[in-house]
C-alpha cells in the first residue's frame, strides 16, 4: 500500500513537469500564469496524499495555504498587469 | 425589509452552526481550540446576521434562500463538472485535436447582484465552457461551438435563479436564442 | 473493500491530472489550456480527496478534506476566469480551428 502511495505521488510530480515546460514555452504571460494554477491544484493533491501516507495531518494545512497562495498569485498578476504603463516606461516595473 | 424575530433567530442559528463547524474542522476538532473559537464564532455569527438584515443592496448576500433548490444546484453542478472533466480529458488525448473553439457573448438573464458572480464562477467548470468577463459583460469561450453548451448554461442559470428565489419577472429580457448554432 | 474503492478513486484522480497536463501541453492557446487545467485538475483533485476521505482517521479529517476541496474549487474557478479575462483585455485573440 505504501508503495502505491509513493508511485501516485511520483506520478503527480511528473504531471507537474508539464507545467514547467509551459513556463519555458509561454508564449504569453497568461500561459505562464497557468502553471501557477496547475501547481496550486496538483501540489495540494500531492500534499494531501503525503499527509495520509506519512501520517502527518499538518500537511493538509500546507496544502490549503499553498492552494490559496496560488490563487493570490494569479489575482495579483491580473491586477498588476491591468495597470497600463505608458509606452517606453517598461523598465520602471 | 422588516425583520421578524423568528427569521432573525433562524438566520443566527444557521450561522452559528456553520461557523462552529468550520472552526471545528480547521482546528482538527481539538478541545483547547474550541475555547478560543467560541467567542469569535459567536461574534461573527451575530455580525453576519445583523448585516444580513440591514437590507442594503450592498449587503446582498449569497446566502441561499431555498435549501432544496440549493441541493439540486449542487447535484446538477457536480454531475456537469464530472462530464466537463471527462470531456476535456478525452479531447486532450485525441489526434487530431477535436477543438472548434469560439468566443461568444452570453446574455445573462439573472438580474445584477451577487448571482451573476456565482454564475460566472460555475461556468468555467461546466463542460466545454470558460467564463471571460470583458467590460462587465459575460462572454463564454467554448471548446466546441457545435456542442449544446448553450442549453447547459441556460439550465445552470435557471437553477441558480431558483436557489435565490429570483422572480422570473425580474429576469432580463433576452432575444430568443433557440435558433442558436 | 473500502481500501480498494479508495485506490480506484485515487487512480481515476491521477488519470484526470494527467489529462489536464496533456491538455495544457497540446492545446493551441491560453483559453483552451485553461479549459483543460480548470476542469480536469479540479475533477482529479475531487476524486483524490474522495479517495482519501475513505481512509481518513477521523470525522474532522473528512470534513477538513472536503473544505479544502471546496476552497480549491472556488480558488481555481476564480483564477481561471481572471486569467481568461486578462488575456481578453490585453488583446490575445482566441485560436479558431
């Protein structure tokens, strides 16, 4: 049973690699933000399984925090990007 | 809005139960935590109830008016998000990709207030649709413009309207879309 | 019995996570990728949570898993809508087959 959980965690980690690839390729900033969302959900799933297999219920709280941080990251990104700077002022960011 | 005592007590009890349950869950049911939680659960419940009965437009809440209709909405939503996940997963593995995407205006019939926000959030989990808010209007990105996504969204909207007891008379007029697709 | 049902749910959940990632790699634009990510990953998470609930040590743990799923669902739906609206406002036209 233990091995099953570890295999599951490894598998979920591999699906996260897709997110890394997407960050590299882009092409738009929004595509890169998708990776944040992917990490939020998948990492939460990994942590929840880990909490079960290693008998550490506190990891569930970590999953919760991680997921909410991912949501805040996306929100901050969309809010910030909406402030349109005048052209040529890009290095002020 | 006139406040009757029974309505107030009911609303307060509901909130007390909900908040106490949440605190219990978040603290893993520890007894020591309950001691600290009790005053906050109580004050949060009282505040929430008082705000609810102020009756201002701003405090219009998402508190469901009809529990039975809420159950039906949840069931409807769970079933369709299952369908949605299955649909998009199958599409991801097909070759060539079976996608005919389009971005289409969706004329909301729900009146302004909190319900369109709920609608926009649920749309993205329905099969083949993704909510895009543009200049305060709801647009829907669809994976397959030939699927019957429109009917699903209409039903979703109706279910949401039922939960919050929204009069059909209050619904915005929308030109007949039966000729859609 | 309960344990095998739990394994089935966890495997099904993993399959949807894979589907979401494959969609994210293969789909042609940000909107379609959002579809894959939001729907498949949330369903995957739902199934994983359901599978773990069957194994959870206490009723409080079951409830907590449920609350986590609910919060993630809300966060993910909101995030996908924000990204899609951002892409629309900044003039990224959707891909049309």
